[in-house]
């Protein structure tokens, strides 16, 4: 294998973060196979585009066999395919939960099981799971999505321990807000309840506005490249301001302040009136949390 480019399989590569990852790795000289449930062409941005539905075991098997037949091996699996479901958890049916887990969690497991025999036989390989900032800090009306990504984080950590003995490296990347089509293809929970309508719609509008104003996903693609090139890739890799700051803030900020900020964002409370009432306590709590987050960021920047 000396001198040969690594073979990388990227799921969900027809758009958004997955496409950015596959295109960037192709430009970097890797041999990349991307996948899509409904590929529009045999190639895209210089990489091969294969049909794959991660919810279908036969499709998973066929895709992996195609890559092995064409390239002889899979050095790196990037699990990026994902879906989103929006709604209060009371509105979310068991069928809704199964639907999102089939792609975001069970789909990852199917792909991992399909590529591991070859990696284990060679005693070499790498698995990178694209998680989310919402896999470490929850957000209202994204409970099902958060559950799938929290599950993926635990799965990734256990998998890293298990595969270390075979020299197979495992990491997760937790992007914050980057441009993606996912928020515009969100599925609504099946059992909508009128009491949740206004805050739910506000939550949807917020996430879509943040996504539309977000930067392109190139930093995520570069992070994947760094992990592939690293001798000892890190387990957890937050990318973007939200992903770096929000998890520690949820631990450091007083719960009363955290929930109050959430209610302001969903327009359930008037922040001006609340600040007039609770200005000293609220501002001290926010200031303490921001100072702690700044200290954490400074530590991360040190070589």
C-alpha cells in the first residue's frame, strides 16, 4: 500500500457537509467514493458517487462490495448520512424515533459492521462519525435528533476502545451550524399538539435562519482530512463556535439562567422585562459562564 492513496468511503455525499468532505478529500489526493440514496450521476466533484441507503442492509452490503471490487480495500469510513426530525418529544411517536434512528444510529452500525472485517484483517483502518454539537448539548424540539447523536457519541467512544487493539482509529466530529440542506428537509413529528405550535415554529425558524447565515462546511472537511493524516486522532472534535462553547456552557451556566435564555430565544418570555427584574443575578451568571468558556477556549488554543 506504500505510495497508494487511501481509499475513503463517505456516506451522504451528494450535498451539504458530506459533499464538502468528499470533494475536499478528492482534491487532497485521496481516492474517494461518495454515496447517495438517489445518485444523480456516476461522479460528482471528481469522486465516484454510488447508490446507498444506510437503512437497507442489502444496499449497505452491495455498496461496500462495489468499493472493494473497484479499489480492493476501504481505508477510511466517514459516516455522514443523516436526517432530522422536529417536534416536542410528546409529539414524537415511537415510529418517528425508529425512523430517525434507522439512519442516524442504526445506519452507522450497519456501515461499521460492513467495513470492519477487511480493516480488522489488515489490522489497519479508520472510522470517522459525523455527529453534531447537539450530540453533546440538547436543544428543544430537536429531542429525537439529539437522542440519535448522543447515542452516536457513546457508540463512537465504546467502538474506539474495542478497535484500538486492531490499530483501527475511531473519532467523532461535532459540527456546529454550517450550511446544509438538512434543516430545509426536516420531517415534522407525526402527532402535532396545538399547545406546542408557537414555540415549535419559532424553534424551526431559528434553526433555519442560523443555517442560512452559517458559513460553508469547509472547516468540517478540513477537520476530516486532519484526522485521517494524524498519527493519534482525537476522539471528540467539535468544529465551529457553537460546538466548542455550548457543551461547556450547559455544564457551567446555572440551570435557571440557561433555561431562561432558551425561553427568550423561543419568545416565551420578554427578555427586557426579565433583565429588569433579575439583572444582577442573571448578568453575574452569564458573565461567569462566558469567562469560563473563554478560559476553556484559551486552553484549547495553546500548543
